């Protein structure tokens, strides 16, 4: 049973480019959460999605960030026009319905903006 | 506003010693307190968790102590081993509330266990 799969593991983007981060949840999990980890900081909640629905995006920056979880395929976190401050580790977690507090985390995508 | 405060930021312990990491929370609505272990380059992994209806939970060498009145909880690692060297995060959530999917994390403690 594969865990939560994130790709790419490392992503380098120049300022102004777009970053696309992918997350495939564990088998049987229909709920996905994205967290951001800045250097020397804990993880911060960004967004909670179910298939084809954004449930809570209260932790997402208002501009340049978007997330989706289509009926088919992985969840995508998209960052447009990246800036240096977007450099961080982005973690995806997944859970079955009702088990959000015991979500399993992926290994993360380390985004570096140069 | 940081809702979960974690200390110390880093900790060095000798093999066989006891590692103690402390967390304090502000939101009295929190009712689920997990600890996560993160190795370099990996995602956080759930280590142990506690609900406020008990004051202590033990799993192997790992123990959570919980003090509801002080709004504090701590992780004790007995007989610490070099393989325990990792970053530990405390977190808090509301199982019973409408936001039961959100985990609020502390800033983490980098534990180094010397052989």
C-alpha cells in the first residue's frame, strides 16, 4: 500500500515562473490537505480539498496560489509568478472521511525560488 | 498569533537518557494533541497522540503527559537512542469541532542523541 506520493521532490523555479506541485493520496483516501513549512517553522495549514471540492482554503495566500483535486488524477497546488518568499517545503497529507486528524503525510516538495 | 508554543528549539541528549519536549496551547477548544516525528528529507509521521480525558499515554519508550488546567503537554522519550535523532513537532486539533481537519503545529524541536 503506497503512501502519499508527492512529486517532484525538489523543484527549482526562477522568480516569475509557475510552480506545480502534485499529490497522489493513499489508496482509499478522498481527502487531501496541503501544508507549508518555512525554514525554522512548523507546518502551516493551507487548504483542505475533497474530490472536485475546495472545503477550506483559509490558509492559502489570497493571490498567486490555487489548489485543485479533480475527479481523476492527483491534487495540484499551483503557485503562479513565484517569489523568493515562496521557497519552502510543501507537504500534502491525505485521510479517509472522518479521519482527518490522523492524516498521513507525504515526503514533501522542496521548492526553491532563485 | 502562535497557538501552540514548543520548547526547546533544540535538544542534545546522551544515549540512554531521557528527552523531554514541552508544548503549551492557547485555544481551549483543542481536544486532540498529537506528536509527529520528522527525519531529514521526509514528511512528518504520527508518533503518538492524546485526548484531554487522560493525563498520560505511553507507547513503548514514548510517553505524553497532559496537563489540562495548565494547557500544557509534553513528550518524554525514555532510553533515548541515536535513531531517535529527528525533529519533533507537537500539534493540536479539534476532533469534535467544525475544523477537525486542521492541525496547528508547534515550531519543532531538533533532537540529537549522541552515542
